C-alpha cells in the first residue's frame, strides 16, 4: 500500500511549518510523501505528480492569496494528464472569512476536499484513506467533515 | 561578492538610478526633495526620536490594506482606538516578490470592487506622493513592514515618501520568507537599503532600521535570533545607519524571554558601534495561535506581562484574530489595548524572577560562540563570514523554508517550557553548551516517559494553539 | 448572644423546622431523602472531592439567571464552551433580602416575558425539586453563590436540592453586602447554615463551605481579608464543616497577591482544626473594571498569571464585560478560556519572584496581630471576640456599607502598587507594622509630589478601570 | 452658594464605593452633601430632601434592579412636596444594555438626568451647576452629555 502524495505550498507563500508537520504525519501514516516545499508553482505540482505517479496532490496555502494562486491549477493538472485526488488546506482567504463560502470557492476551482487551518493532520489522512479506498484502520473512524 | 564595506557614493548613485528606473513610480524619487520633506515633519512623526526617547515600551500593531484612503483610516483607528504609539504599514505579498504589475492589478481590483484583493499596502504602486499623503494624514511615526528580499525600490520610494523606519534585513527577510533568493544576493540588496538609510542619516534624517527578530516565529532558540540581529545590525551600521532596533519574538517562557531581551540589548550595545543608538523590540508570540479569540487574548496577556518585566523599547502586538487571518481593525486595536492594560498594570511593579541571570548567561555564551564563529569564518569580513556560516550550518534557522539555511536545527521545549535545541546539525556551539541543552531535554523526555523525537517538536509547534506551552503527549490525547 | 459552640441537635431541628415553615417550598425539604439524593450523585459531581483532589487550579465562573431551563443551558454552555471545571449558581438580590415574594414575581415575569427580571436564580422559589433538576442536568459540581445575610432557608433548600458547596459567611456576606443586619444576627444565622452543612458532613455528604474572601472587592488589605477568612473558617469548623475553601481577591500586585495566597493557605492550615480539609480560592480582580472588553482581558490575563504562580485550588474568573453588567454567556465563557490559556501556558514554568517571602511575612504578622486581637477580646469565645473587634474597630473593612464595621480604615497603594493602609482607625496592629506601611506610602507620596489624602485613595479606586494599577496624579489628567 | 445635595444608593443595593467617591467630589466642589448611604428607600430619600431642603437628589444604583426600585420614586417625592433636581446614575440595567434605551426609561420615570457608570463625577457636577444656575467655573466648560 505505498500510496504517493505530492505536497507543497503554492504561489509565493513561504509558510513551511504546516507542510513540515503534514509531511511527517503522512509519512508516519505510511504514505510516500514528495514534499515540494514552499513557493511551488502550479507547473511544479503537475510535474511532480507525473514523475512520481501521485495518487494525491496536497496543496497548502496560508498567506491569503490562495484563490489567485489556484486559478487554473486543475487545468494545468489536466493538461499534464494528472488524475490524482486534490486537496487544499490552510488559511485560504484574506481576513476573517466565513469558511463555508471559502470551501465552495475552492470546490468550484476543482479541489476534491477543502480543509481549514484547524484541521488535524489525522483528519486529512483519514479522508485520503477513504478517497483512495485504503483498508480502513483505527484512525479512519475519525469523523471527516470536509 | 561584496564585502562588509560602505558602498561608495558613486556606486550608491548608480544603483539608485538603476532601481528607480526599474518601475515608473521610481522616477518621482528625488533625494534633496525627500530630505526637505522629512525636515518638514513635526517632532512627533520622527520615528527614531520618538522611539529612543520613550520611557515606557511603545506599542505598534501590524496593518496594511491596499487602498490609500483605507490605509489612512485603518492607521487613524489604530492610533486613536488602539492607542498605538507607533504605526505600521504592512506591504502586500506581490510587492515583496517585486511583482509590481500584479500588485497594480490587485490595487485596481481593490479600487473597483472595494474588496481587499491584496494582503497589504502596495507602497511602490502608490508612489512617493501616495506615501506622503499617508504620512501627512496620520499623527504618529510610521514604519514600513514587509518581508521583501529585494526591497531596494520599496526603500527608495518609502524613504522619499516620508517613512522613517524600515523593517527587515538580508537574513531575516530572506531565510524565513522565501526560497527564491540566495543570501549573497539579499546581502547586496540590503547593503543598498542600509546605505540609502545612511545617506538620509548623514543629512540629519535618522532612518530607523529594524532587523526582523522573530525569523520563522516558531520555537527559534534565542541565541540564533540574537546572532542574526547582531549581524544585520553590524551590516547596517557599516552603511551608516545610526538608529537600529533589534528584535526578538516571544517564546512564551517568561524567564527565557526576559533573559533573551536583556541579552539582546547587552550584546547589541557590546557589538554595535558606539555611534549607533540601539533599541529593542519584542514581538508577541509569532507562532501558531489558538483558534479562539478568548484563548488568543491569554497569549497576548502573557506577552504584555513579559514586556512589562523586560521593558523593551517597543512591542509589536498581536490581535485575538491572529489564527484566522488578517484581523479586523477592531480586533487589531483590541490586541493593542489588552497589551497596554497588562503592561501599565505590571510595569510599576518590582518583579524580579530568579534564574533570569543564569538563562541570560547561557544565551550570551551561545551567542558569543555563534557570532565569533561567523567572524572566524569570514576572516575579517562579516559578509563572507555570514555566507560561510550559513553554508556550513555553523549558523542555522529552524523551520527555514529557504535553501540558504541548512534547516538542520530542530528545537524543542524543556520541562520548564524553555526552547532548547534537540538537533544541532553543524551549529557552532561547543559540547559543554550542547550538554546543557541535552540534559534539559532529557529531563523533559523523562517526565513524559518518551523518547526525544520529531514527535516532540511537532507537539511543541502545536502546543500554544492547543492551549499549553509544552506539547506533552497527553495534551494531544485531549484534542 | 450565642457563643462559638456547636448548635445542639435539638436546637438544630427546632430552627430547621421554623425555617422550613417560613415559606411554602421549605416543606419539601427532607434530610434523609436529601442524604440519599446526594449519595446517588456520581463522583464527578461531588464538589469537595473534585476540588480537593485537583492538581491544577480549577476554574469557576459566576452565573445565574431566573428560569430553570435557562440556568441549565447557561451552566451547560459554561461547562462546555467555557471549559469551567466547577459551576456556580448565583442567586438573585430579592432572595438575598429574603424577599421571596418579590423573587416569585420576578420569576413569573421572567417566565412570561422571557426577560431576565431578576439578577440571579431564585433557588428558594425553584424549590428542592427545581434544584435537583438543575443538579441532574449539568455535568459538574455546582456551588451556590449569593451574598445573603440570612441564608438559612436558602441553605436548607439548596442542600436538599443537591448543591454541595455554599459560599458566604457571617462577616463576608454581611459587612460588604448590606447595612440591614447586625453582626450578632448574621453570626447566628450562619451558625445554623454551617451546622446544617455539618449535619450532612456527618452523614458522609461533605458540603464544601466557602467564605467570601474579596469582601468589598476594593483595595482590601490582605491581612484583613485573611483574618476574616480564618474567623469564618473557625466558626464553620465548630459546626462540623470539614471542607473549607478560604478566599482572596486579587489586588493586582503580583508579589502581594502570591504572598497573600500563600499566607492564606499557611494560616488556614495553622488555625483551622486538622479535621478540616483547607483549600483556597483566588478571585480575579473584584474592583471596578475597565469599560472596555480588550482592557478587561488584560486584567483577566494578569489574574490568570497570578494564579499560575500562586496555584490556588480554585480561581473564580471574571468576564470581559464585568464593567457593563451581567455578562453574556459567551463573554463569561471567554473569561474562563482566557484565564485557562494563561494558567496553562505559565503553570509549568518556574517563576520564583523575589520579595514574596518578605511580603508573606508581613501579611502573616499583621494577620496574627489581628486574629489574636479578636481572640483576646473574646476572652475564649470567638463570637464575642469578633463582635467586640468590629465594634471597637480592632477589625475593620474598607468601604464597608455596613454600620457593623467602623469603616475607618482607608487603603492606598504604595509605589510598587501593593495595597497598604493609609488610615488605620483602631485597627489592632502595632506601631512597627504601621511604620512599615507609612514608609511605603510616604515613598509613593514623594514620587508623586503630593500629600497622602483621600484623593490618592479615590485615584487608586479608579486606577485599574482607567488602565493603570496605581492612581498617579497624571493618570487622572489623561482622562 | 451652599447648595444641598442628597445622595444615596436606592433599593437593597449595597454598592457603596461609587457614592463614596461622589460624596467626596461634590463636597470638594462646594456642595453640602447629605449621604444617606446604601439601601436607601424612596421614603428615606424624600424625608432627607425635605429635612435638608435639598436642591438636588442624586440616586445611585449599580446592582441591576434600578428600574423596579425607582418606580413610584417621583410620586413619593411629589407627595412630600420635594421640588429638587433629580439625577440617577450607575449600572442601571441588568446585563449588556443599550444605554440610550436605559436613559429613556429613567427619563420617563421622571429623572432630570441619567448617567451611565462611565460618568466622571466632574461631569455630574458641571451638569448640576448648570441646572442650578450656579456661577460657572472652570469645571463647567466640560461637556455635559446626559
Ligand atoms: C509563523 C507564521 C509566519 C512565519 C512563517 C515562517 C515560515 N516560513 O513558515 C513568518 C513570520 C515568516 C510569516 C510571514 C508571513 N505571514 Co504568517 N503566520 C504565521 C502564523 C503565526 C503561524 C503559522 C504556522 O506556522 N502555524 C503552525 C502550523 C503547524 O499550522 P498551519 O500552518 O496552519 O498548518 C496546519 C493546518 O493549516 C493544516 N494545513 C495547512 N495546509 C494544509 C493543506 C492540506 C491539504 C491540509 C489537509 C491541511 C493543511 O495542517 C497543518 C498542520 O497541522 C500564522 C497565524 C496562525 N496560524 O496563528 C500567520 C499567518 C498565516 N501569516 C499571515 C501573513 C499575512 C503573513 C505574511 C504575508 C505577513 C506579513 N504581512 O509579513 C508573511 C508571508 C510571507 C510569505 N512569503 O509567505 C496571515 C495570513 C492571512 C490570511 N490568510 O488572511 C496569518 C493567518 C496571520 C494573520 N492573522 O494575519 N508568518
Ligand atoms: C465592587 C463590586 C461589588 C462589591 C461591592 C462592595 C460594596 N459594598 O461597595 C461586592 C463584591 C460586594 C459586590 C456585590 C454585588 N454586585 Co457588584 N460589582 C462591583 C464592581 C466590580 C465595581 C463597582 C465599583 O465599586 N466601582 C467603582 C466605583 C468608583 O464606580 P461606580 O460604582 O460605577 O460609581 C461611579 C459611576 O457609576 C458613577 N455613578 C454611580 N452612581 C451614580 C449616581 C449619579 C447620580 C451619578 C451622576 C453618577 C453615579 O459615578 C461613580 C463614581 O465615579 C462592579 C463592576 C464594575 N463596575 O467593574 C460590579 C457590579 C456593579 N456588581 C453587580 C452585581 C450583580 C452584584 C451582586 C448582585 C452580585 C452578586 N451576584 O453577588 C452583588 C449585589 C450586592 C448588593 N446587595 O448590592 C453587577 C451589576 C449588574 C448589572 N447592573 O447588570 C456588576 C456590574 C458586575 C457584573 N458585571 O455583573 N459588587
């Protein structure tokens, strides 16, 4: 069950702490993690997804420009024939947003799941296991609400 | 590669012209006119003077919105309702990337729709005139706060625009903020910024420079932060800067924070030339905040108390909405007033805590070791020393997104909540110091009955946002 | 006049019957049935056990609304969203005046209109059954908090209703709360309350009793508060109470507050019989709050920090809306979480402040002096001693509305913000101690260049609400 | 200019600190102050106003029951033929009220001026000087907004 996950921070965002934690959590959970680091472009995500035959692409954004940065993201993936589950998470809007509206915005952009910054990594792992139909484990019984 | 030497006047002029030509608004910069404008400002808008003559910690928030009139309104509100002593103008992320075109688009969208399409104030696009309108309109000194690796044009325009304080530095606005710029490059860029500030200083306009002390904001060991402050202070002094504010970000342990602020001031006085007036700034907790305004107020309160004891010259406040996103004006002002109340209630009290001196000694020993290693590696040149130190990992920053730092250092809290070093990489400190850290961390591991590992680091990263200082194993179980 | 002796069983029964007959809901009280009800409660609802076995300060808010279902909802919210460890039920003012008829009217208005026509929960009117419904519905121990000089019926009903903790005492719920009851009378009343609690205790239901430490909440010198806590603790112990929580209200000077809490615990252990389990409760600042939630959060933060250092067994929290009026549930919960965050961030830290021991010594000396004066005047009887001490002014409370206290004592802060005594009246402390206070206040007067006067006291009364600890003359100028 | 002011806390309210401060401030300002203390009934206010020929009656209430306590207050004064200026101040409602509404309530009950608990004593003194047409002094230039 060596599922591969491509992980990175999009745009010119340099908040690295979140993906550092995520990398460790997904690795511990048994995934192969390709961490592209901060300030990753759409194209770099697509390339890595192709190279590593990623099952999932995890995009992180904290600095408030996620929407601009993600416009066209799924088109770039499609052009590269990437057929992976896509998640995005972090502080996705500038200011004190209503998260439900934010979630809709990013769903409309093509993301399969949208997580806010209160998300515990375990939650995302449980969701991904479900989406990739990986044999359920203990952790899976956590509620997934994204 | 440049050395740590003052940029000659002709070279300064050359770069200055080149920079000003790189974007249309650059052409409005005129040095003589700018000096005259600064001279026309009233005493209470002179940043360095106000800061250096204060007898209580001054408070300053973070704040920046795209439109000029909104920014004026925002700063006025923070000054009046928030009782801020010093005001900020935080620059948007596109400008930080020198993507002025995108910033322009964002600004126009903002003007048309009223939405804040940028996460800050695009000062380059507003130009000299826009900046002066801002400086004229608000009634306190204003600092430019950003995170820009190449801030040369931003400096040229905002200095000419009347700003008298400028945050950042070649390391502190590179390593934590980007992975797209080499350190040699940012040192060159910032030599220009400092040289420009020095040119104003020579003419009596003492532009205050403030290296960004908190770095990645996440469990940064004090000695690492202080070392970088000293380097940036020295580099700025070489270029003629005479008002330097060294920074430090709260780690949350009161003894360690007070000790670090005292060490910062002492070492600043020790290392920086006498001609420089050294001040200090304390940043309220820069790591992950609790996702709850009430709990965030607790974090802010502890920051205020620490400031009351350590008495830095300035405190950069956080808002209770830090976790969620850019705060509303009201929340930003609330963070200021909560801090003010705690400081003013505590500052007249004699609160002498045991163990501060020992902790300060340890921090100073570590810092001496690090900064001397930088000097050694530079063989007489601080620029070279800095590059080699980062390259070899002799100097390093935890959680650095930049490849210019090894990022091999991993911090963790000890049993008392002080930040210690778990993984050293090639950090230039001797075994005796390492043994002290190791013993402290061993005690914690013992208390918790688990091994020292990345798990511990991850738990500590989340701890404050989850309501504790130390990421104990059962803390996670709770959540 | 009664003496400090246990009320005999037959006398207890006689008063009990009389009390229960004084208002219709009294008839539902049945002691045996009540003991059985208490025995049926799960361990986590047993107030004394939960409090005494805690290893961190437990948090408790203040809260009371007229209707039962609203009160249940309110307490559930404070328990869940506020993470309160212990819950309160604050009683309305009519009930405190034994005006059950008016309370009934208020309750009915509340039921009809949904408006909170009462400022608390009229437990007597809700009766035994209503109280038990409340106890059954909420998932933590609940205390009755009130301010009732004659709380005999309230105690009879709430004890039978399943409450296991009861605030107040003959002095602390008289002197600060009313001018309509003599001290001899309230001592008698509270002997009954304590005796009833003792009767439950004998049957294994350890009702916790909590004398109200903050008194008038306004610059009360620690030794005065502690003396009164000891008297009330002793009187309660005589009647068979075995779980006593002594209280103290924050004055805002960290050293003095920590010293006072330590003195309170030590003297409590020293004076109260061994059979009593002594715990302590710290009340966040009980005086005038700032008219601003952000600043109020600062006051609360300082309270949390003090609690983290002093480690009382319980903390009664304030809300950021304290100034304005009874807080919303959300604000009340916010005060709890702000406090929790500060305590949990600070409690694992070693924060040993210099001068606490000296201050504690001074407080203990003063308290010894006061309590021994009370014993002396009683010639072997504490009741008599208490009455004579208040009558002569040997014991006194500042800002007391009651004629039972001389109210001649006037406190003021010294240059460090500690509460000292400016006007002594006939307070039973010797000249040596007075000289210490005098010297401290002289230093302040000197700093401020003004005389010691009521003006200073008035400035201190307003200081925290105006953003400072000490009412310096220029502070007023600002406003 | 020895104007007499009767001052007290109404109902069963025992918050004494505010009136202690007010007593001192009004005395210092040159008024003769009759302080009735806490838990003063309507009748006691009326009696004192008659006995001392009060020019003003100042009612304080902090504990949240002011409205109930003040119903009929002006009728009692009228019956005793008291013709004094009446002020009320403090925390006049239970909970987080809108003060303008509270002010109207107490105006309707007959009070000449209604003050919230942020009132500086100087403000009330300035107002009273104005209402009693006492020669203006320095303090008078303070704004009165009640
Ligand atoms: C530390 C920090 C910094 C450090 C970052 C150091 C570094 N290189 O990493 C410094 C000081 C350098 C910094 C800079 C800036 N920051 Co910053 N920063 C923070 C802060 C305080 C904590 C972030 C953090 O590390 N949290 C801890 C980690 C573990 O949590 P996390 O990042 O949220 O990640 C978790 C979850 O979000 C989730 N998650 C994240 N991504 C994903 C993706 C997926 C797929 C999933 C499932 C889950 C997931 O899981 C993660 C692990 O648990 C936050 C505010 C806060 N949260 O309290 C602001 C914050 C994110 N920063 C902000 C801003 C604006 C900036 C700047 C633009 C500020 C400025 N004006 O200078 C710059 C941007 C620089 C750049 N180019 O990116 C804003 C963003 C505003 C918005 N979105 O509306 C915030 C919210 C602060 C604020 N309230 O204004 N920042
Ligand atoms: C100290 C205090 C107490 C002390 C009082 C000691 C004493 N005997 O004086 C103690 C602890 C005993 C106490 C008890 C109670 N209190 Co109390 N108390 C306070 C507190 C914290 C400060 C009051 C104070 O002294 N302020 C300082 C003085 C200088 O200011 P002031 O009283 O506001 O007076 C100034 C102005 O209001 C104005 N003013 C006042 N009256 C007048 C009149 C006129 C004509 C004018 C012009 C101006 C004016 O000028 C004054 C001087 O500057 C306030 C909250 C706060 N304000 O922070 C709550 C508060 C007033 N208390 C409150 C309550 C509910 C009670 C109790 C019912 C509580 C209880 N549940 O146990 C009991 C009532 C007991 C009783 N029978 O009265 C509530 C009232 C709620 C409401 N109105 O909605 C408050 C607002 C707290 C809260 N947020 O819940 N309290």
